């Protein structure tokens, strides 16, 4: 019964998220973790160093359906988990219960199918940072907006945070999710980080086009992803 209530709560959360989108933006992965923390058992934790950490470091939970690729091998239609804390993919071949752990430098890309979870609305395609910028620390970047020249990416990183309701257990922590946006120029093969403020974004794209009008209609504070997708779309139209 408790499990069903948890699933129902998460579904309600995402429905409400769509209704209140104009008021505020919640990243789906961060929202999923928030619900897991609110409804999950405080007694279940993962030991990391000296800390007992509650929540999950896996994108939308463990054991999803997808495929992973490298220049040497491919694993298609398998179970996989994306560990955002360690930046690695756990692959379960042939429905095995034993995972093959692959760090970011050993995987070129992986995809999580939308059918893998009721919380995923479309296939999620991740690419290793080594393919886009070898100066970036090893991680995976989610392709948010595709285009012939300009593309929008987002990286996830699970971090350890204090538990605001805990005043006794000094060793208790909870997972938190940070995300960062990047845009890629395929012509110049350049990946650049996007700082989420209107002025910073206008300045960043000033040499390419004036994006201030887009940001007047697409608010960075209420829905940064939608605003950035609109910018990338216009940049690609301009470059045609």
C-alpha cells in the first residue's frame, strides 16, 4: 500500500508541475528525488565515507530500460542505471542481476527509453563529455535541444546535502541534484556553459543574435529550459 501511495504522489507531483509551470520550474529529476525524500523511508540510506545518505543518486531510480554504446561495444535493450554521484552507468546485460559498471570515460553515449518509467516523457539521450569537450571533467550530458548547428545540453550531478529536519545525527546527509546547461556549436566544435541570468545570457549570445526579446517572453527564472530551447531554435534558424 505504501509503495502505491508513493507512486500516486509522484504522478500527482508531475501533473501539478505541468499546471504550475508558468509559476516556477522544477527539473523533473530533481522533482523525482524530492518526492522520494518526502515519501521514502528515513531508515534507508547509503554509506558514503563517514556519511549515511538518504534518497537516491540514480536518475529516476534504479534499473531502467535503455542502451549504451562505446567505440568498442554496444549493449542494446538492457537494464541500466545512471549514477549521478559517481558519473557512471551500471549495465545489466541479459536481464542479469549483476551490473557491469562503466565510468563516463568508457561510454560514448547511452539512452534511457521513455517506456522505462512513467515519469520519462521522451527518450533521454546522454553523451560522454569526452566527445564534446575533453577539458570538461568526466560526466554525461543530456541532449535537451537538437539542431543542425547549435545544440542544448544539460549535465546532472548528485551531491551530498544536509538534512534540514535532522538535528541529532551529525553523520546523516541526503542526495541533492545540481544541473548545468551548456550549448554546443557544431561548426566551431565549442561547448560553453550557460549562466542562468538574463544579463549573462544576453551577453553570451550577443555576437550571434539579440536574444533579449526571447527572454522577455520566456522567463529564465520561471522556466530556464524552455527559454534556452527557444534561443537554440532561433539560433539554428538564423544559421540556415
